[in-house]
C-alpha cells in the first residue's frame, strides 16, 4: 500500500455508505482531497488514516460537500 504526502486535515465530510462510513478529507495543502472508509472507532484516527492511505478525490468537488468537521490551521 502506498502512502500520500504527509498532510494535516483541514476539513472532513462523512457519509453513510454500504459497509460503513465514508470520509472525504481535505488537507491543509495539496491539489487533491482523499476518500476512504472509516476503519477505526476514533474519528480523528480515521481522518489521519484517510490522509495517509486514501484514494485521491477531486479537490474542487470535495470543497462543495457539506463539512462535518473543520480543523484549525497549524500554527507557524
């Protein structure tokens, strides 16, 4: 399994799908969002896992989805 570039989450959108919850995560940087299944019982751990191993999802489409949770911008 390949990994994506390290990134921090900006927002996540959760949807109920067949077999569980599906998350679409927008990172603080990058040209893509990422989509994946919730595999753990911890939402933040699921978001980190999707950012690392999720499939690429069009960023423009992800930004149109309703936001389930927003994350603060990292301090510089």
